[in-house]
C-alpha cells in the first residue's frame, strides 16, 4: 500500500484524490494546502490528516508526494521531497525556468527518487491506443503528426498573466504529445500566434490562437494548432500519418445520440473540458505512478520529458516574438 | 449498338433516357407517350422519332423496349413486345395481378425474349457492395436482415388510390431487396400497418406506416419498416447480420460538411428522394440491361423476381387486413 | 445516509456495491450470499458485515435491500423485506410467474415500501437522453421504434435452461425499453424466433435469434431484434421515428481511434458486454434508487414496470410457439 | 449555345469534354492535340472536327477555348485567344513564371475577354458548401483554416522534374483553397518539406511531404499539409474554425457500407483520386464558365486568382529552401 501525501488540494488535487480512492494499492494519508477549507474537503473524503507541506515531506508515513500546488512552489517541494527520499509525482509545468528544471533533475537524480511528470494526456485511452498502434506497426514509419487542441473558453486574464503564456501553459501538453507520437526528437520549430479571442489577452501580452510547425532531423513534420475558444466543447484530436496509412483519435462526444431532422443529422457537443474528457486518463496516470513506484520501474513520462516540453514552449514563445524559426 | 424504343416519357422515362445517353452501346431511336409534350422533350434531347407504342413494337429499327408507362398498360405492351421479339425492360410492378404476371411470364418464355424487371435498388453501389460482400463471405451465413425505407413525404392521395397500397407500390422494393440479400426464399410473413402520417391516406383505405417480419425455412429473419414520412430526407438503409458480423449501408448525405457549434455536430440531410439517391443505380441498371441483351445472358432481376415480390406484397396486404401471418 | 443490505454477491451484486462506493449518501452495511467467498470479497471492500439474508431483513441498521440473488429466491425476499419495512431494489425479472409478481405487488403496496425494478438500461446516458428529447418534443409524436439488442456470445446452455428463455431473460430489457420510449401501452405482439447460433440452445428448447413486432392502440409500431451473437461486441442500439424526425443512439466503441489504411477506415469494436457498456447506467440507477428512497418519491421503474415486461415476455414466448399474434 | 474549342485532349481535356456533353448550353466544335489519336477520341465522341490550335484560335465557329495543354504552351495560346477575342478557360498553373502570368493578365485585360482559371476544387459541392456557410455566418469570423491534401501515390519522377515541384504543382490548389476560405489576403508564409516517400523525388530536387503556415494581416492562420502518399485514397479535407464553431468537409468514401466484425467497424477507402473525387466539381466548374461567358459576368476564379496562388507557390519554394518565413 503506497502512502501518498497530497500537496495542493485545488481542482487538480481533488482529481488525484478521487483517482487514488478508486485504485487499490495506494491511499492518501496526509494533505496540505494554503487554504484550510480546500485541505479539509479532501482530508474528510479520504480519511487523511491535514498537515503542512514541510511536515508531510518529513513524515514517516508518507512514501510518495503528489504535487499539485502553484508552479512557483514546485522547485522547493521537489528539492524537499528528493532530500527526504519520497517518490514524486509533479504536475506540469515543473517550473517556468528550464534552468530550475535542470536543477530539479540534478536533485532527483542525486537522491535516486522516482519522478513522474503529470502529462495526463499520454494516459487518455484513445491517444495511448494511437501510440500503441504506431508501435505495433499499424501505419509503418511516422511521417506527419497533426495535433488540434482548443479550450472551450479562455481562462481569466489573471490566470494568463502568471501562466507563462499560451505556449507554456496550454501548448506544452501538445509539445509532449508530439514527442510521444513522432518517435524522434525535434530539431526545429516555427510558431505563429494571434490575438483573436479576447483583446484583454493581447493586452496582457499573450496570444490566444496559435500554430506551430516542428521538424525532426529525418524530416518528420508535426503541426500543432491551439485556440482558447471552441464553441462545440473541448477539442482534443490527433492525427498521425505514416507510410501505411493514418491513425486518428476523434473527440469524445457527450452522448452517442443523433437527431435527424429537416436540418440534417445532429450529434452531441464534445465533452466540455478536461475534467470530463480526461477522467479515465487521470485514473490511469495515477495508477501508472503507483505501479512504477511499487515495482521500481522508471516512471514515464519522466522529469526529462517535462524539461523537453518546457524547452519547446520557450522556443515557441521566442519564435512567435521574433517571427523566425528556432533550432532546438 | 442496341436500338431502344422508350415507351412512356414521364419522370422515370426521362431518367432512363438520360442514363442511355451517358452509356455507350445503346441509343434511343423512338419514343411514345400519351402526352405529346412529354414525348417531344425526350425525342428532341435524344434525337429520336416520336411514334405510337404499337408502331414501335412493330418497327424494324428497335431491338428492345423500355416500358415506363402506367402499370395497367404493362400487360398488353409486354405481350406485344414478346410477340414481335423485342427484349424487354419493364418497371415494377409488372402488373397488379399475379395471375397477369404469370401470363406475361408465359408470353415472354414462349417468345424467348430477354426480360428485366426494374428493381433499381439492386444496382445502388452501396447495396450491391453489401450483396457482393455477403457472397464473398465477409459475414458468413446470413441470419437477420433489417431494411429501413422511408419516403421524405407522402404522395398525393390520388396516387395512393391507384397504386395498390403501400405494400404494393412502396414496400415491393424492400421485398425484392430482402430476397436479394437473405439468400433463401421466404416462407412466412406477418405485416402490421397504421395510418399516422396523413388521415386522407387512411380514408383511401391504405396505411402510411408499416412493419413486416419475414422468415425462411431455415429460420433466417427479415424485418422491414416503411413510412411515407422522413423529415431528414429519403431514408434508405439496410443492415445484414451474419455469423461473423454485420454489413450495413447508411444513407447518402447531401454533402460531407459538418458544422460544430454550441449545439453539437451537425451534418447534412440525406439526399432528398430517389432521383438524387439512385442516380448511379439507374445508370448501372440500364447498363446491365444493355449488357445482358447484347451478350445473351439472362437479365437479372428477372420477370420471376418481379412475380415473387408481387406475391409478397399481396401477402402483406392480406396479413395487415386479417391480423394474421400468411404463408408464402 | 441510506444503509443498504446487499442480498446476493455475484457479478451484479459486485456492480451495485461498486456503484454505492462511488456515491455519497449511501453505504453497504451488510451482505449476504450462499457462497461465503463471494460475500467476503464485497464485505471486505465495503467494510460491511456478513450475515444471513434473513438476519439482514430483520436488522435495525439496514434501511434498504438490493436483491441480486437467483430469480427463484426473489419472491420470498421481497415478501420478507416488505414485511420488515425495507425499501427494495430488485433485479429483473422479479419472478418467472406473473401471478407471483402480482402477489409481490400486493405485499409491497400493503407494506407501503418503495420498490424499484432493475431495468438498468433506462439509466444509460444515451438512452435516457433519447427519452428526454422525445419528451422535449424534438421529434414530435412517436411513430415507430426499432430496438437492436445482441449479446457478444451465447451464455452456457445451463443458464439457458433455467432462464425462462430468450424472451424472458434477454428481450425483457427491450420490452421495458420499448415501453419507456413509445409513450403508450402495447396492445398486440407477434414474435418469431430461430435457432441459428448454437444447436444446444435449440435442444434446450430455446431460440437464439428472434424478432418481435409490437403495436399500440393508436397504431404506433415497435420492432425488436435479438441475437445471442455479435462478433463486433455488445450491440445495443435504439432508433425512434416521430413526426419531425428520428432520434437514435449508437453503440459505444472501445476507443475513438480510427485506422485509415489501404483497406479503408477502421474503428474499434463496440464495448464488449454489459459491464463495460452500462457502467455509467448502473451508477445512475443506484443513485436514482437512493434518491427516491431518501426523498420519498416513487422509484421508477416501478414494480408494475417489472410486471408489464414479464407479461410481454410471456406473450412473446407464446406467440413464437403458436405462430400467432397475441393480444396484450 | 456556346461553341467551344478544346485545346489539349489528354486526361483533363477528356474530363472537360465529358462535362460539356452533359451540360446544355455548350458544345465542343473543334479539338486540337499534338497526338492525333487523343484528338480523334474526343472528336468522335463529341462530334467535333480536328484542327490545329492556331486554326481554332482563328476560327469563326469557336466562341471560347478550353486550354488543357502542357503548361509551357499556355502563354502563347492565351495571347492568341485574347487577340482573337475568345473567352478563355485555362488549367492551372497558368504559367511557371509570375512575370509571364502578369503579361497574360495584360493581354486578357487589353482584349477584354473573359478568363477563368481551372481551380476545380472551388466547385466541389462540399468545399463550396463550406464557403457558402462561412458567408452565411454559420461560424462567425474565420480564425484558423486547416487543409489536408494527400495524393494516393507519387507521380513518376519524370513528371516531378518538369512540374515546378510540390508547392507549384500540388499545393497550389491548397493555396487557392486557403484564399477561397480565409476571407483576407495572406501576408506571410513559412514552409517546411521533406523527402520521405520516394528517394528519387529527393534526387530530382523536390520534396514529397510538406507543411506550410500562412498568416493574414489581422492574424488569421492557415495550416496546409501535403503528401504524395495516402494508402487510404485521395485525402482532401478542410477544416475552418471561427468565433462560433467549426465547419469541416470530410473525404468522400467509395461506398457507405460498413463491416462490423471482431476487428471492429470498417468503412470503405476514400475515393481513389481526383477523377473520382472531383467528378461533380469538374462539371460544376465548366457550367460556371459557360454561364459566366453567356451572362457576361466575370468568371471566378479569375486570372488574378491564378497569379496569387503562383506567387504563394514561389514563396513556399523559397521558404523551404532558405528555412525562413517569406513576406507576401
């Protein structure tokens, strides 16, 4: 039974607590949050104690920590957890600074603790099936990947202001997905971005609509498009072309019901947002973390995957600002 | 070059004239219609002469006749054509009386002329593919067939009054399709029907909504449903279950365009009615007739297929009236 | 907090225990099963005590019972639970004998206890959405319902022998769904059935492939088809036609992934069987039961819905044997 | 009746001759081709005379010319046709040199003859519907367009060598489609390309897999991807995102038939290549040309549309070679 300390009891902390509840083999023993109320909700539901993050890091009845606190606290928590030999699950982004992430890698490697980066989409059953079928040779060598990722509506500008911008807080998931699928590291990136959804986002210095082209050394190509707006629900699709054909994963709709009327054939909207769409992915992700820690296998996605995506997000931000491709 | 005399220049006559125009290997040399204007339209377009049906049947420059006149004229025209040795293509139903159809079979057999019944749906590329793939063993032995056939809107009651009723003018196509797909003759039939679409149809003694169950000696089952109403366009679908799986043919929509909006995902209506949906089928049907006559192969569907479907339509009419199953 | 006694710890008992675990507002306090091992699994997982059914019926810390034992034990358990004032959730069929069900209705009505029949499919989000949208007027008055229900593979013949046959153990769900959707009671039924899947089923006196036509007094029609075989997974579809159009619910596939290759476009099989397909339905069903008991609203589907479906199953069995329609 | 001289009787010439045959209001009176046999086939079928291109340009019984000859002959034929006052339909690309196209514009404008560029895809019923629905406001202001265009198999290298390369012979259609849909001129373009399909294409100095990002002054974005390979048939899809949602046009499959088996649900491949997919588009294109000439309306797409797409193809070629974005 893996004993987990949950650091951060906001929305994502609740998701992980709920996942752990449905899984055998792990239990939440302690929770911490700056907001006592938030901590209380999860503690009650999970039968866990409330404590400070520091106390949890030092406690004997915690084997692993799940870090879902604000990004600027990750660095210290990771160092603390590594120092006390806890296994670490950390939400993306690990840190806004790639230098800091490199420092974290050093700490984690030095301590020899397992570390998993929270790229939940790798565990979506559809996307995971695409990856598995690429590996099984269903489409032969990969040639071109197209990733579409659109949020149903823009976040508050206050969020945008401290998020690091669209490439670092939103497209970072797609950079990881691109790496997950393409089978080779990228060497070059060109990004464009516009402010079409909410003028306030532009005022805050960010874009809300963006597209990126990535290439690998052997010439494989990846296209990514992002928008902070999608009237029809959370738009999460991937398409992978290879020598023998294409694999694609479509959106999950709210129901399978179709209405045929004089206007034609109408199906349900896509599931609204990440909590609906990635429910199964969050459970599978936590199961993979627990399994990796218990078996001693290296968690995947690793801390280096977290670094790689952050490097790409920085490059995209730079490319968009300069109007020039960036080498990776 | 097969020289065709077109008997009947109404809507279906025009369809056949247009099909023959796009085909090599045949030409319309003469046309006849009770309405001079209708005859004139096709004659001009096809470069054919206008004549009486009788003169066409006796003429030396006509090898085959295409009969698209009112049903009550078929009997005499078939006998005339057989007597003068013309190949015959005749629209369904061959005749309202199965005894008359048997008499036609005798005349046609006696004269040894080729005869094809106009069950156009057998030539729909989708339905033909279903049949071909059943024959290829894709689903193993057939177990259950479901046929859905709904017109976009009811015909005028004046048409209903002389059509022989829903089972004889509409479901007759589905009876032929059932025989085309099930791979065995039916032995029993049970029909129900209601008047839900237009009260005037009920006043005229007919139903506008109906369902039938058919069974074969080995226990294969076919379900057919018909309605004179479908808000979303001409509904023409088949589904065939076998040991190894299911083959189904969906409707053809007006376009492949999909609109995703806050209401969900919306596609086009189905193609409106038979002229749109079965355009390719009508051309393929006429090509098959021309090919059969030129090669000397027996045309398919045959005059006996026309009889079999009419027998089933009579049985369904009786079953609906008596509320009892009818043996075939 | 509703305190539940779980009677029967087989497969369906485990499903309900798991549902209750994820719901707030209810807890399993006691479990009973003839097999101590089965009882032990759920008791451990739920933190409940193991007891005899009789003791549970008489216990003070149980407010409601969930009956998932073999059908022939339902009668006594329902009477016992009613006598001790427990709310009752009972799996279908309530009893093989409609007279017995009527006796249960008397007992339940006399005791004034809430009773819910386990027609889980009413709680499938897709089918429930179809019903809601009919009620919202999306397709106007209902005219024709088509229900397709196929198991992935036949059960063991030992199960068939005591199940009451296909119409009573399998199509009973579809009879309830037909009533749920058509908006009017049925007055007539005609059933056909064949033995095409497994000869041993025929030897046991049952059919494995069947179709039924049902009609209402106003002329609405329902078609149902069943088979014990579907190579592509559990086939559970409904289609409802009304004045203004059609509502249909398609199968849920294992993933949204599509492979495009030289053979065409291939999607995943349908979810394998009821445990996969109706996961959400089972949770919603138990939530509805708990909510009904707690609020004092009448549970729906009621014990009378259980009776009505059993009456239809008996009629279908008779119709199939006699080859004649049966009035309801 | 518009009298047409057909210059070039290869594959595309045959397509146009066939289209004209099915249209009322135009007829082919004369044909020319360097290969007598090719000319003979169309002449016989159309009942037209065979002549030299020069004679046709000067002939009194020709109102309009349809130019489907090799690209390097377009310049002289356009000048000749303009000088003799013929209406002109010319296949894309108008010329490999944008300077030459500008000279053609001068000649055409000077002569005041109608000129239409053969961008057939604008007339695809699906793509035309997307454009119409954008214009109707279905998705509000356009934000992002994604165009996927993949040929089923690469052309012979001999074709590649004189085609001007992928951007000029293949993606030029997508550049026109991008302009057709985005509602604003593009100002910047970045292209990448690789040689993944056939090494011989790389040896010939071309790419066979490519992606482009385009942006407009207001920040609208277009992504285009091309490949010379698609195992599942001709892949021709567009997706347009706007404020209120998305419009997308899917591939047209060979049939609507679906096979459900233990492997899942399998549909037909996409229609094989442009002759199958764009049959209706070619007819609609020719109808639009005939209509424009007869009514005196300006043909659309115009000669300037042909120029704009060629400018973009040149820019993409340059961008791919230099690795830098190019301003338009």
